[in-house]
C-alpha cells in the first residue's frame, strides 16, 4: 500500500476513511497525552491475522502502530481493546516478548465509537506468512525458532498476574471445570442456524467424557494468551529469536498450560527422521504454521514440552489433557463458521474447509488420548 504524508493542516491521509481513524482527532489526543507533535508521515494500514485494524504511522520521527477494532465494530470489540491495553501495560518490564504499550484511549467517544491504543512497532516478521532467506535456508535455525515459541509462552506463564495488577482480569476459580460444558453449549447453539444439519463430528461425546474424567485437580492460575500458535508470534529478522507475542484479544486469567496445549494442538505433526510435516486431511496445523511449517525443520511436540519444562516449574504430567482440550475447543469454534455457511452467512467453501479442520482436530484429540501423539 502507498505510504502517505499527512500535513498538520489536512491531517487525514488519502485512502484512509475518517470513520476508521480520524487523524485530526488522533493529533489532538496525542498532543493531550504529551506525545511528540508534528506531521503524520509514512501512514500505512497493515495486513494482520485478525479483523482488527492496525495502522503504522510516524510522528516527529517516532514510530507507532495504532490498533483498534474492525471498521464495523462488533459488540465486544471495544472491551477487547481495553483488555489488550491492560495486559500489555501490565507486561511492561517483564521478560515476555510483546509489543511495548505506549498509550491508550479507553473512551470510545473520542474516536467515533472506537477504543484504540498505540504500541511500538515490532522489528520482526510473521514466519507463517513468509521466511527471509536467512531463515528459509537454515533448518537448524527453524528448529530453534520452534523452541523459542515454547520459551516465550513459558515466560508468560511465569508472570505473577497479581503482582502486575491483573488480579481482577479474569475468573480463574472453576476455570477448568467450566471448559467442557461451556463449549458443548456452544456446539448445541449452532442448531439455531437454518439449514445446519448438526455437527457431523465423530467422537465429540467421547472426547468430552475423557476430558471430564481426566481433568487436572490442581493447577496454578496465570496469564493465558488464549490463542497461542505460530501465526500469533513474530520473529527477529536477524536470527531465531522470538521478537513478540501478538494478538492478545483472547487473553484472560486461567490455566496457562492451555497455551502450551494450544501450541501442541496446532503444531505440525513432524516426521522424526526428516523434520518434515506429515500429510493428511486439511489441518489447523497447516494454517497455523504456514511458511515455516512447509519449510520443515521444526521440533516435535515432545521437544516443545521438554523445552517448556526446562523453563517452567509447572507440573506438565497432564499436558496431553490440555492438548486434547485445545483440539476440542478450537474444533467447536471452527464448526461455528460451518454452521453459519449452511445458513448462508459465510462462504460455503470456507465452511467446508473449517469443518474438515474440525474433523482433523478431533482426530488428533483421539490420537493424543490413545497415546499416539504428544
């Protein structure tokens, strides 16, 4: 997209709808926050993995990324932005790689109904989208990149959420007990969509029963990213280091081991001899790992668990349970789009693809339960 210079007189860059970001309002707000004044330069809407809006801009040689909800706000969009602000501000000074929070506007009346905030740009790349030549040409580096994903989420799990001011950020009491009934109710609710024949997902009840029968009885609450996979991290352009965990919209206080389970549920199933991903039906792993998964060289799920254990004091004896729960929850979430597609509210090819991925996730859950996968 063409970069745009914005004068202090016009404020609004060409091609960016004022209803999306009103730059006159943004200038006044930044001035009131004591941030550097001057012209807006190099304004660019960034492509992202979600419907939330990211706009890169420069003002007085300072670089920012503005984040807000989608142009057509959903009911929870503004609250999601407020929660993201809160958790990113709380992580300041920690060793968790994250975008540095600069300032936020929780008042939705300021910018035409949208809550927004400014963060520091991340010097990094999304390895599921593309790989620089340095990383594409080095399987050893890609292996370490995978292990860095385990390192980063272990650091997040080690943060004392009470000490950083997030004591009231979620409802950890009964968190694990709520999961199965909560998502079974979600699955049942899809029957409200006209034309949806019901979830043709073999083994849903078997997986739910196994989860209830094997639920861990003790665990320690902490910060849960909630959607932790390779598409939601950025890597350094100069090496294997993980530069930042991004997209914090699902963050809460719960059991952080579910983040590791989520990583395992979405991880390519690696052939031990080659380091290449196994083929098969449409999978969440293929979507979540993208370019780096296709390149191969990633560690196995067992190696991820081992690396996490080296960085954490948490009990990983039940990690298979968390991976199964992640498959269960994510599969049900994706099936919702299939239900909407049957009702004409989403493209049918998308619904078909996500239903196939749901089947793959439940098949993976059965393999984990049988001891055939980490």
